């Protein structure tokens, strides 16, 4: 049976280039160009962390974003000056998870700067982002070396991956959503449902994003 792992964090920003400069200066983490999300009104940059990554996401078409289950929460987060929009866990049994939770599966893709196409399938985008703390499920297409976390960059501070996520949510409900065979370190806090924090492990200690 597939083991779920944290794949990436969705981090909303006003400007991708400014956010990239901030991550490099403040955290020592470099990023690479991502691409435009067709139909979502968003574009991204990738902060590769090895097995996972931080997805810096900005709105590039407000009207398109407002009509997208993914773009709308990003648009709202930028307006509220909040950053952590959501988190994503990877699986190689997306169909099984979708059947268990009665979720629709949708495909996505973006064209990378080198012209290659990165593809994936998602489940739970709307309910996860609407709930505020539940993760989205993803299954990637293609070989592991195409995974965004594997992109080659020159970090000043070498990262070790995403260490943990902190959520304000009912613990039993979240663990039911995730199911069995989960390799995810979870911390729980009180308050309105949200992804409240996440940590990146590095050689210089943990970087906590809020």
C-alpha cells in the first residue's frame, strides 16, 4: 500500500521575483522558474528541497484565478497578507484515495522553461483548500528526476526537506482524511482551521514558515 509523504507547501506571494530574492537572502534557499498554471490564473517558482519543495505562487490573471478552485484561495491569501495557503501529500495510489474519500481526480500540467511538460493528477483540491488545513493529494507523472524538488539549484544553506506541518484542525478528522500508511509529522494547535506553520530542515537548523 502507498505511503503518503509531504510533497510540497503552497506559499502565496505578491511577486515571484521578490519572493525568490527574499528566500535566498533570508533563508539561504535558491529557487528556479516554474511556469504558468493553465486555467488557474496563477504561476509559480520552485524552492527545491530534495524530496519536497516550497511552491511560491502568485496570481497572474485575477479573473481566471477567481473562478478556479486553486487560484481563488491564492487570490484571497494575498489580499489577507497570509502566506501558507495549503499543503500537498504525494501518493502512487491516487485512484484508491479518491475512491475512499469520494473525491474527483483532475489532471494538471505546466510547461517548464526548457519546454518540457510536467504533469500530475490531483484529488481533493476544493475541499482541502476550503477546509483550510486538509492536504491535497497528488500523483506525479514521469520519472523522479522531473519532480520539482529534484531541480538543481545552488542553495547557500543545504536543505533536508519538509520536517513538519502545524495545523489548526480536528486531529481525528485529519487523520481519517489521510488514512493509513502516512509518513507525515503533524503538530496540532487550537484556532480557526488553517495550515498555521511548516518547517524546513536545513544544515543550519529549521526554517519555520508561517
